[in-house]
C-alpha cells in the first residue's frame, strides 16, 4: 500500500488555464524522459547534453532547461566538461546525485527482521537486524512493529543517514500481497506476517512505504542482480522457512489477481511433500527427532539452541561426513526435487533459482537436484543457487523502492537540497 507521498508539486485541477496546464504536462513529460536517461547512466559516469538530445529526441534548449531545473531540485549535478575540440564551449555533463535521497529495503521474515539503507544507485550504506519470534496462534502486532523499528534505526545509524533524507521504504513479507497492498484474509500465517506501516513509521510520516511479497522481491533481485537472463523465464524459489516462488515469464513478474502468483500451499496435496514447510524447519525437526531417538551425531552439540540444529549446521556436518546429517540432506534434496518438479510441470521455466540463506548450502546439491528433477518432469529446468544468498529479498526490496522513487521523483521535494552549482559555460 502506498502511503506518505510527500510534498506534491502538482497544481490542483482548475487552478490554471488549459494552455498552462498543457505546458506543465509537456514539461513534466520532458523532465521524466531526461531524468530516466540520466538515472540509467552507470555510477561515476556522466552524460552530455548532446547524448541526452540523441536519447530523448528533444531540442538542446529543452534539454538544458530541464537539466537546470533538475539541478535546482537536487536530483542531478553538473560536472566539469572537457574542452570541445576546435572552437566552441565545453560539453555540459550531468550525473545523478546518488545521495540526493535514500531508500530502505526490509526483509520482514518469520523469525528475523533485516534491513538495509541504500543510496539511489542501490549501494548499501548501512544494515540492521532484529530477531523475532511470532506466535501464529496469538497475533499481536506490537513485537513485530518494535522489531521493524529497531532494524530500521540500526540501518540508519550504521549508514550515518539522516532519516529526513529517506524517500521510500519497501517491506518484503512472506505472504501474498495484492496490487493495492492488501493481504488476502482467511490464513492465520499471512495475517501474522502483515505490517502496520503507520505504526512502524509513526515518526516518519513523510516516507513513502509499501509492502510486497518476499518471493516476488527475490525474483526482482535476481532479474536485476543475479545470474539469469533478465528477459527470460525463471522461478526464484525461497526455500528457507516456507516455500515461496517468484515467477518471471519473458521478463515480466507474474503477480496474480490477489497477489497469489507463486504461492505454494498446493504442496499440501503433493505426495512426498505434504506442505509448504521448507529446508530450515525440516532440518531442525528431522535432526531433533533422530537425536531424541538415540542416534549418534555431532549435531548433538547443537541441541542447546532450543529449536534443534540449524539447517546450516546439518549441511556443514554432512559435508564433514556425519552419517545422520548425510541422511537428512538426502531427504531434503529429495523433497526439494519434488517441489521443483511440480514447478517445472506447471510453469516450464528455463531456470529455477534457489534463494535465501540456505542457497550456499544448496549450491553443492544443485546438480544432484537437477538430475532428480529430470527424472520426474518432462520439462526439467536448470537448477542453480542464487549468488545473492540471504540478501536476495533485501536487494529486491531496494530495487522496488528505487523504482518507486523513479516513478514519483517529480512529485518529491528533496530534503535540504543543496546541489552543487552548475559549472559556468566558458
């Protein structure tokens, strides 16, 4: 849900003559073209007025006029240009002000909240995290709200970022989110994962905020920063606490009418799977059950954690040759192969990317899983582990937040805008 759109500079309807309104619309359209072109320029590089003219088909006067406006508004800077060859003025060069504002991406998971604050290029400035235990039976939003506030404050403090410079916050949650920012009713887990954005941001009401499904954000991250063809067809499978899938077809994210595209509750009806529980809880459960039954294993050292050995501990012990851990990993690989085979049969993606904190552990099993899927499915995809690992939802949230800034840039008044002065023409 989009909240807190700040300081709109749009004139109210009826306050200007039609001609003036048309002129403003044209100027905004031109500004949008030019700012988008400058935003696409890689960090530390510049773009000239001539290059902007070529990419936008606008006149020199229009390009320079709009750039002066964007400099005044704090979105771009002008840098010293090299002297033109022969007679003439040096080329005017422009670049995005990477630190004109900041965005926050949040992975609001089941048992941990993590956050990052980044500049407008997606470069991480600071991080924060806060452990959290949610009771699905007794849904109280207060602990989740407190954890979110703590994670946000920690990221801002580590990054040395003034909260007044934050423009957009994106919350990634393990629940379907409709296009209007609502969560479908009737599922207790989904309701427990919801976020009271007004309560979390009560001290920051000028921030734009919205929520999105974590697997969809993971798919966006993989499309922008991962190892897949961004215009191809792939599925990002979050396989940590609960299975969730972000589905991309020919470069387009499939959302679903209520945000349910990629939901995995159908696994309750799949033989050999039986539910959406993923790698982490099953590794803990199976290890705890085996130890309670008297099995000997190095995993006994991890029983003091309360929930049992972590998935990371199980995979590490299996790598070291622990017999019980090897058995558990084999069971997990079989289960994961069945899940991916169902995805392959339904969606026929080119690639299934396994994301989340378990990705580095799963990477060692990718070829084995791919072979198992090949036996089960007529359309076996390539199976890989995401190089983004546990940051995949965070990076997707940052990407989504920056995209929201880009869309609303002309309606945002930057805080304390102090752009560098334009370089005078000589």
